[in-house]
């Protein structure tokens, strides 16, 4: 049976990346970039592994996608990420001119919508895709951290 | 004669980085990170060279400084940059918890102050250090681009 390549399908791929991050002790956020219906970049948060606050999933994904495309701009791409981007990542998405941002869980505290960061006027946004799964992953991570 | 290591001195070092960017055909922005009065990172804009919108001077400088320090946070560091940071870079500085941000020219259009990006509450900000030189460098670059 063919699996339809819809928002849920690609968000599931981003969630797989978030699970890899979790296994490495990273805050579990994953992202994929899609161009013409194909995944051209997969990335997850690496801030602990790389000792680098800039190593969020979206930043890695934007860099990898641009590398694949051979151009700086993601005009005809969709970026899927399990958590609403922060100011830094939304600022990077602004420069990338990505066509569409699709995120899972909302981040009421540090998300770009609360912080007032501007995306590129051309970027369409959909939030809340597989929200519960993405949100649960974050809650489990922080709960396990508190127990330690 | 000893040159005093004041804001002008370190901004001059950032401007030297901006000149290197200019020679490479990059938008001329440079940055240095200072810890205990010593420069621990020097960087310049590399967006064209790396084909990567995330390769701003500040992002490179934060990554390099964290690598030098062996820790993610720049709590006891000053970041000098020739141009007021954009949303993405201010967002990265937010996560870095940098002690002080010192910038040269203001960016009324895309600067983080106009865009409303939040720095970390602990970060002190000084703008306008060697502003004229930094501003002139940007004007010259864009004027030469228009002539081509």
C-alpha cells in the first residue's frame, strides 16, 4: 500500500529525527526539508553534541538543504519541524525565503510567534501537525531530566 | 606605545574581518568575541562562499567562541560586530547568553531592534562604535554592486 506523502507523512519523518536527538541526550527536535515531494535534508538538534547553541534542527536542515540544492534560497521547499521555531530559527527561515513552514507542537514560551519574529512575507505557515506526539516527546524529555 | 584595548580597538578588529569579507565578494560584516580582554574568535560573513543564509559573521563567531571555550554559553564574553545583528543572529545571541553586544552601524531595516527580537535579559548592548566606518563599508559595497 502506498503511503500518501501528506503533512502527516513528512512530520512523521521529522519526528523520527527528534527520536534520534532524544537517544543522544539532546532536546528532541527534528526537521526535514522537502522539495518537489522528496526529502532533501534531515536534521535534528545537536546543541549538546556540538556544544553550540546555534545547532538547532532547523539551522542544520537549512544548511543541508541549501547544500543539496546548490543555492542559498529554499523558495520551492517546505520545512517540517516538530517544534515551533525559536527567534533564531525563524530569522534563518526569513533569510531562506522558504515557501512553507509546517511545525508540530507550539512553543508558547520561546516560539517565534510569541517572541514576535517575522518570517518572509512569502512563507506560508501551518502549525499543530502531529502536535500531540511532538509535545509528548518534549514533556517526556524534560520530565526525565528533572528526575535525574 | 601600547594601544588601549577599548571598544574602538576591538571594533577595529571586527572591521578588519569585514574587509576580508569584502575582498571575497561578501556583504562586509565582521565580528570578534572577547573573553578576559583577549580575542577568542574572529569571523566574517560567508553566506556567498558557503551558499548558506545562516553563515552570518555572528553565527560563525558564536560557534568558534564556544569551540574555544569548550562550553555553549558566552556568559563572560563580549561580541563585537560591525553591523547591528539581524533577527537570526540576535536570536542566537539570546541563546548564547553573551554578556555584552557591541555593534557598529545601525540597521534600521533588518536590525533586531526594528524587528523586535529579544536578547537575553543579562546582555548589555552598546551601538554606534566606529559607526561611520562600518556604515561606509556597507554603502560602498552596495554602491559597487549596483554599478555592476
